[in-house]
């Protein structure tokens, strides 16, 4: 380890860390916004579920590098390319959880809401979705953590992130640089994960603290 | 031109199927076979380690917390970074690509096997014990068959992951379909890049289909009926 390299390249390291966080978090959030209606539809109508789950499984199996490449003709070697690809993956992990979370609401709770005069929309927004939060956030956590780690592959098509430290470190045979990138990607992913756990606790004060 | 027309043109160019016609390392069939080998070997080693281990931890309930955190950390590890680090530290050797591929394929298999076996109904375990089964019989004839759908999900996740990571390992010099992608990118030729990527996608989807078929064949009929009625 050459510790002095870290301090003399601090600016660049922070810049790449920010870029990695930006790409990973933005795509997971866009994925969440699209997954909510998709998951709600899949939870409501039984026949929608099998095709949605199959499509989601197939998309999720596409290797990230191949997806980046497939998007090059339309989106070029840009941030947008990586964001679109990572959004597709986050859809795949969040949508099934939205559907599962809503379906797991106990029938008695649903009936109680109806008995209190809640219409379907009000029941969905104020009863079913809040109860589904832990499952939805579990999906979001997977999306954010894997998104941040996959962002580094974008460097192979020239989209800058902490992946730069891997490629540059290999070209210069410089382990320090690679170690820094590796540790920062993992730490960044786990920090985002902890933040989401915190958000879940804040949003579901009725749940057990376990 | 779209991705598919680039990829299709390159894949259907007959020169790319013979000898050195690609102008890159190896022909399509050679690299396809190499890719299969580079994916199958680590998957088999990982399965040989992770399935028995997951059955053990699931049956005994030991190490559950450790396995739960492993599931989480696993997704955070950037595979490119790990591969590159090993190459710089150790130089390119079978150890450099095989070790990380095996190590990274273990968590999904281990976690799912553990969850599957640990999730077997208390009553079912008691019934097996009450029927006079030995511990081995309980594990092999009751717990593993019931856990099979999840074990297969773990193996499928591991397989898809290994196919993708073997592609990335081309960046540190491994053969396989990733060669077309990495070399094509280095030369600014989109044809082999698109062709290689499409072949990798096809391979990954075939892996999914293969596992769908396997689970149809080996999952006990009673369990499948339960899934459908659920």
C-alpha cells in the first residue's frame, strides 16, 4: 500500500465515489418509481403475475456488460446508458417485492379497512402500501447495493466511476489504487444499505425493532 | 444500425465461425465452448462446496446470522475490481480467475440452500423423526427434496452470475465470448462487441431455460402442485 497516493489523489477519488453513488442511487430510485405501479398491477390481477415474473427473470439474467453494449447504438457511451441498464435491473428486483408485499397484507386488515368505508384507492395508499414497505425496501436495498457495485463495469464502455481505479490500477500494475476502489465500492454500497434500513425503521414505527 | 443488426451481421458472417476468420482470438465455436468450460468448472466446484455446507447449516441452524450478512455483502463486491486486484498481485494464472469465480458463486448457492433447508416445516421434521428416520434419512429423504426448488434457484443464480463474470474476466486475459467484446472495444469495432454480447445474452437465457427444465424434472410432483395452488 502506498498511502501517500491516496492523499495526493483525494479530489479524483471523491469525484469517482460521487459518480458511483449518483449512478447507483439514481437508477435504483427510478426503478422504484416505475416498480410501484407495475407491482400494484401485478398484485391486483392474478393473470399479470406469471408473465411479469418471467420477463423480470429473463432481463435480470442479462449480463450487465452485454446490456451496456446493447444500449450503445441508441444511448452512446454516456451516463444515461448505465442508468437505463441499472434501472432495468432494479425494476427486476423491486417489482416482485411490491407485488409480494401487497399480497401479504392479511385479509382481515383489508376487510377492516373496507368496513371503515375505505375505497380501493384509499385502502391501497393508506393501508396496503404502508404495510408492504418492509418488503419493498428489501427489494430497494438489493437494487441499490448491486447497482453501486455494477456501476464500476460501466468503466469498460468508458463511463466514469470508481471502476476507473480498477482499470487504471491494472494498466499501471498499482495495487493501492485497486484496493482503494474495491474498498470504496463496498463501503459505499453498505452505507447506502444502512441508510435504507434506517429509512425503513423511520417509516414503519409499528414494526418490531428486530 | 441497431444493436441486433450489428450483432446479427457479425454472428452470421461465416468467416467468424472458422479458424482465425474473426481477426480476433479464436472463432465463435471455439470461444463459445471455452466460455461454457470457464463457467461450468467454477459452478461445479462452488456447488460441491456450497450445497453440502448449506444443508448442514440449514439442518443445524448454525451460522444463520453469518449467512444472512454474506447474502448482503456478496452483492456489494465489484467483480471487476476483485479480478483486477488478483491479476496485479499474483499475475494471470488459473488461480486468478478460477478462485474469484468460485468464491463469488458460493454465496447465492449457500444462502438459498440454507434458507430452503432451514425453512422446512417443524411439523414435517417431527413427522420424519416420529416415523423412525435417522438424521441422515431426514436430511436426504425429507429436507433436501423439500428444499430443492430453492437450491435450484441458488444454482441458477450462481450459473447466470458465473456466465456474466467469465465475460468480464476476458478483461484480465481469460478466453471465452468476452474476448470478442473486450478486443472489439479496444479496436473500436462494434461488430464483434455486439456479436459477443448477444451470444452471452443467449447463453445466459439458455442457462435459465435449462434450470427451468431441470426443476420440472427433479422437483417432487407434490411440491409443484403446492406451488401452483398457492
